[in-house]
């Protein structure tokens, strides 16, 4: 009985090998495509967070400048008095 099952499976593999290879190729392509899309989404989210922090600091510095505070111009690095 086992020999018959192996024989039938082998015959199916020989007959339909292009379909099997194509199916495995599609599975691999979908896996890598989703992985690339996820990594791209993570990079976009990291860039959005970076820009949000940058805009927050720019708004704070702008408000300090409007109030006449030197931190608005120099922020954390004031000029060194010589």
C-alpha cells in the first residue's frame, strides 16, 4: 500500500512539477513582498516621528524667538564669551 502511495505521489510530482515550483515561488514572493512592505512602513513611521520631533523643537524655538529669548536663536549651544 505504501509503495502505491509513493508511486502515485511521485507520478503527480513528475507530471505537475511546473505547478508545484510555481506555487512555491508564489509563496516565497508573497512572503518577501510582505516583509519588504513591513520594513518600508517601519521606515516611514520612524521618519514621521523624527519630523514630528523636529517640528516640535522648531515651534518651541520660534516661540522663544518671538518672546526675545536667546534660546530661540542658539537653542542648546549659546555663543561662547571670549
